[in-house]
C-alpha cells in the first residue's frame, strides 16, 4: 500500500499545473492571420433566465433574441479588416485575422469571452516547472457594445494592457484610466452628451421634467451627470426612475403609473436600445402620447425603434446623435455578406435561415441586416479597426514591407494607439485624448412623421463643446416638429407664469408655485398672463389655436361649389332637360292616339309643372337670403300642387269616362275639358292662398345656426311659421293620397285607359319618398337638411316623369305599330303595356 501511495504521489507531481477551467468558448466568426484582432458583439440581446442549484455545474448561458444591429457592427469590422488586408499602403504583406465572440449582452459572458480572446481556446499543458504565462492571443479587442459589458471586458483585460476599443460604450466612467488603463473608444463620452442634453432642455425653457434611465453603468452614470448639470441650470426633475429589460412587468407598470400621474410633459431618457424597446411596447399599449421625448444616441436615430413606434407616441422626439458619416463600399459589402450567408452559423435565427441559402435573388430586399441608418456607428467600428492597423503599421516599421520579426507586445500596441492621428479615406480625423476619448460633437435630431407614416430623422442643429459657451448649441427652431405634430414648443414648468390661452389651476397639496396651466376650452380664450378664468367668445366668434384671441367663424351653407351641391344641381338640370325632351316628342307626335288619349292638354301641363319642379330645387342651393328663403318654399309648394292636380285630373277623367258610357249618364257634361282646367286651377289656388297666408304672417328667413357646428356658422333658412310649412306639405300630401286612391280604383279598367296603373305606381313612389323625407329632414343637421329636401324633390319628380311618360315614349319611338286608334280601342291589352 505504501509503495502504491508513493507511486501515485510521484505521478501526481508530474501532472500539468496549467489547466483550462470550464468549457471552451468558441468564436462565432474567425479567420487566421499574421496578427489576430478580437471582437466582442451582442449578437443576441438577451438570455433565458435560469436558477442555479449549486448542486451541479451551471449550464452555459442560453442566448435569445437575435440582434441584427450587432451583426452589422461585426460586418463593419470584417469590412475594415478585408480592406486593410487588400491595401498596399497600410500593413503591406501583413494579414489581419479575427476572432469574434457573442456576449449576449451579459456581463458575465463578456468576461468569459474576453479571457478566451486573451488566452486562446487550445488546451494548455506544460510541465510543472514551466510558467503558465505566454503572449496574448490577440493584439487588440474591438467592443463591446454596451457600457456595462465593456466595463466587464476592460476590467478583465486591463491588467494585461490589451487595448479595448469600443464603438458604442459611452459611459463617462470608462474614462477613468486608473480602473480601465487599456480602454479607448471612437464614440464621445457621455460626460459631453449628458451636459448637452441638459443645455438642450434649458434652451427650450423646460424646468420641470421627468427622467427614465437604464439600470446599468450607461444609464446610471449618464443620468447622474445630467442631473448634476440640470441642477446647475435651474432644471428640476419631477421623477427619475430606472429600468432594465429583465425587470418584472410590475416594475414597468409602476413606471407607467408615475408618468401618468406626473405633471411634466418632457421626458429625458438615458436608455439602452434593448431596454427602451421593452418599455416602448408597453407605452404604446397604454397610449402614453402627448409627451415630449428627449433621447440619447442609443435610440434617437435608430430606424428599428421608429418601426416599433406604431402608435407614434415618439413623434416630435428630439435628441443627440453621432454626426452623419459614410463609409464607401460598406453597403455593397453588406449585400455580398447577405449573398454569401456568412452568418449562417447563427442557428438560432430562423430569419437568417429563412432568408439565406446562398442562391437567392436579393434585388429589392430591404431588411434589418442591410439597413444603413446606423452608418455613424459602423464608421466608429471602422475607425477602431483602422486605429489598431495604424498603430501596428508604426510598430512594424512598415513602408513597402513590414518587419515581421518584431515581437508584438500589447502594452506597446496600446501606447501607439494612444498616439495615432490619421485621416480616413472619407476625411474623418481619428485621434484620442489622454482619457482615450475622441473629440465630441453631436447632431441634434428631430423625429418628423411624413404623410406615409414613416418617421424621418431630421438634423435640426449641432452641439460642439469645443466652442465657447454661447456658441456650443446651434439650433434651427423653424424646422422643428414637437409632440403630436405641433409647431409650438411644449411647456413643461413648475413655477413659471401661465401664458395667454391658459388659466391657472392650483395643484392640491402642492406649493402655489407648482400650478397647472390648463388650456382654455374650445370657444374660450384668455389674453392676459396668469389668468384665473377663460372668457367665452361671442356667438359669431371662435377661439383660435392658441386660445388667446377670438376669430370670426367660417360661414357654411350648401353652395354650388360643394360636391354635394354640384351633384344636386346636375341632377336638377338633367331632369329638366329630360322633361323638355319628352315635351318635344309629345309635340311632334301630338296627333297620335297615345298622346291625344286622356287629355293631351293635361299631359303638356303636367310636363311643364315637372320642369318647374326640377328647377325649383335650384333655389335651395346657394347662400340663403330673404327672397330666396321665401321663394324656395313657395315655388316648391305651388309647382308640386300643380303637378299633383294634373295627375288628379287625369285619374278623374279615367273614372268619369267609364261612368259616361253608361246609358243615361250625364257625367261627361260635368267633367269636360273646361271643368278639368277649373279643377286644376282651383286646387292650385288653394295652395297659393296657403302660401300667401304663410308669407304674410311669418315667412321663412335666413338664420345663423351656431349650435350645429361649434367652430362654424351654418347659414340656413328658418321656417318662420312651422304651421305654414307643414300646411303646404300636408296639402301636397292630401292631393297625393286622393290621386293615389283614384288611380288605384281605376287600375283594373280596360287597357286603353292603362295610364291609371302608371299613375298608381308613380304615386306610390311619391308617397314613399315624402314619408321617408319627414324623419330624415328633422334629424339632418345644417345644410344636410337642405340636401335631403332637394333629394326628395328630385326623387319624386323623376318618379313621376319616368313612371308616367317613359312607357308612352317607348311606344311612340320603339313600337309605332301600337300607336293607332284601332289598337288603343282594342279590348285586349297588349303585352308590352
């Protein structure tokens, strides 16, 4: 046993002491080269929650939610490396390789992949007396995306002085060289952005704002600097809440409740893109519109965020972004990548698999992967790779060739990167200050919705902290669009005076200086500062948009220029022309039996009255006046009574004609043509008398209706005497009922008196139109009641014309063989009739 124990101890002493702990981290993308660069990107935006029991080895982090934006960042890095490898001026005969990892946005995973980049992935096995240390596997790391993951990377790699160049980590905390000695970046520090946002808020006079931040290094540090600067400028924060995308829904609801309960109308955000997307979905669901959003560079020019804002609650948002940039050839490189399916390793992405087989026709494809709206950030990645290349170029003493025998040391590479100063092919200067930060400069972006619903990111100003204080902020106010597409700058104050157009309302339980400025209601104004009441405008006036002055209301009525008025006019004229055409036909064939039958004189009088019926509808169109209001109703009443009287005479002739054929009957003597004329005249004179009484007692008159449309005056004709109007209408209805009864009784008489059938049908239409007219007229507002009345006049007139005269015209023109006295006197009715 002792011998065995001794042998085991001896064997153990010879085991390797340098062993890799945990599972190997494999790069998502890699390529060999003379010099290897590392890349850390968040190809996935989140990960699945898990609960570790500490009883078994924790499982690997399971990444979810594919992030196309970071795929583009990685592509920008590959483009820069490929461009450098193909260059004969920069690093000739030296090939750059790369190893790119996915950190899933996790700090822990970022630390793991950073160690993988520093140590490599191969198994290390050395004798016990050999030291474990060896040269770094990569000479520089491009990344990471967020400030928190970048802090994790820089903390792990800092003691080894391997350069870390971030393209999107803006936390001012990363400028601390005692904690992060090897960190540099190609995007300005939030120290400048936070101060710029505070100055932007002050510029527009907003002294009472809310704030939402990401609960991370980026959000907490950025908002802390903003709050400090805001207090110096006299700006107050009503609330300041934090959020992270993995927070429970109750936390989101609490934020929504705080916003809804707040009085500030301006919300300053220091939110990471992924966190803001989670909040935006909930804000849209709760319709948090009407707020003025102030955004940082993470989302203010992000097209994906604009696409998610389906409820347009972010319209009018304003914020800071990196100045616009362009990298020649990058877009084409993205297209080539889409064709070559370079990212097919992302097995979790069904979108990539679905879109990419390598043989597709990609013409016209517009997806997230080829979206070039983030070109300024791609340019940051591009500049970071070139900064490393220029440093290596200097270290290797490259001219037409490079000295590959030089032993590269990360610390030396870091020192050279800090000193580089070059200009890119697009003319951008690249250099770093003592903190590893670039020169700060920001575009001021305004979200402006277009007619097709797409939001355009319009550059409306510039912030340059290198200038004197008075010139740092340069804005073009006339091009700005605010929340709810307003052109007026929103007001968000606690103690400033209420401007004209508003009134003061003290907030319960709050200081008097914190009052609400309530906008005057529609139709009310206040034209003094700090008014406690709003004054209602006079009936003929209405409040303007600013509610500080009363403007004269627009007068509306049914005019010939209106589409509805033009259509009714056309229908009226068409009916009159159609009636004239029938008159011409009847006059030409006036000696034929079908025209002479049943009193042709009444037929011509009926046609003449129909012309008047059609034309009288024109008096209802146009601006009402004293004479037009009286004339329209009188003309309508008299012409329709004349028309119905003619029909009544015709039906009476039909009935009396049969009674006259009986032996000993003297009906014909009492109902000749003279008696028919007297009958029509008497019926019409009764209506004339009713109209005269109406006009002399209480005639119709022009009336300004202020109640139908609150911001307009509806000019219409008041009836004057309602009894007079319904008397005119009732008398027409009485004659129509009598005519219908007589025609109904005569409907089964021999077919040569077949006209009674057509009169019966025409009177059915007539009565139906005017019965439905009554409720429609009463319930229609303003000028629509006039249109209803015109429509009733035209519909009943067309009904009479078509039902009575069109069949006769058909026989006259199309069936002349039936237009004979013999045929008309036949005992057997023709089928066509």
